[in-house]
C-alpha cells in the first residue's frame, strides 16, 4: 500500500490519515460503501466536487490499495472497494453516527444541498411491494432556483430512477416542500408528520398513494441515532 508523507509520523493514526483524511476523500469512500461504482454515480453523491479532483482522489485510493478500477465490456471503468476499503465501513459509519449525535442541527441544516438529498432519497427508496405500473413522484422545492427546483422519481417493478428534467409522464404524487424542512425529515431531526402539520411539506396524491409514499420514503441510515444536541 503506497502512503504519502504528509505527517511524517509512524503512528498508525497518522499513517491512515495520510490516505483517508484528505479533502473529500471520506465522502468518496462513503459513496463507494453505499454501492456506487460508476464515476457519474459517485459524482451524484459529491455534486460540489470537481470531476478532475474526483478522478485524482480515485487514483490516489487505487494506489493506496483501497479500491481497484475494473474495465467493463462497455469500455467504461467501475470502482470497487478492496478488502482494505471494506474494512473502512465501520469507521465511516462511526463518523456519521458521531456527527448525527453531536453536531448541532442548526449547523447540519446550514449546508443544504438538494442534489445530495435527492440522490440519498433515491438510493434508499424501497417500495415494498413495488407498484405494478410506473409511479411518477415529483418533488418541488419552491424557494430554489429553477434549475434545482424540480426533481422526479420514477418507480416501477424494475427499480427507481431519479430525473432532474421532466420525464414527460403524468405525475401521480406531488411533494411540495421547504428544502430545510425536508432535509430535517431525512436526517431524523423532525418527522414527516410534524412538517406536514407545520405546512412546510405538502403531499398531493390519492389517499392510497399518499399512504404508500409515507412507507416508501426512508430516512438517512444515521437518523436512528439519538441526538445529544439540538
């Protein structure tokens, strides 16, 4: 495993920090642990990271033995964690749990990002059972600029797709929300019922589909952590 020489200490903490504590690297590892293997999918989880820096970090992690790059039959690259990379899972989850418990919610909710929120929602969206026909769910954040205001989830028997442009299908469920409020729901700081009662989230759908959506929507994997600060 090739390790750079930033701290010049033999301590294992320093040696590990050389690899995993550079800017953006823990978040790239988070995306790989969440199952993203394609470059563009990893980018969706770090939308504010430049493509060139992401490419650089992936190469660094490959040199360090944390991941391996595999060429597919289509000529594209996929990034898969090695055993060393997989062993980072409890560390990364532990950092997330610590942040959920000890970072004040007003600080967490200062960094709103609709791209990351919707990508997280999409990959944790688990209809059970899946609808027999396609269900189109539109999420609208009225306070945002037009480019980031509307998002669509297309749910069918085969999977769930996230669209940033109108897919052209009739909308079955419309969710209109304040971005801060919906992020708060996702993080487990507040509940969907609380935000709906406060008027910061509204669901327009048939009663049956509204009930389905409430069971399909999942919170962050860190949401169950009891918060030690408000």
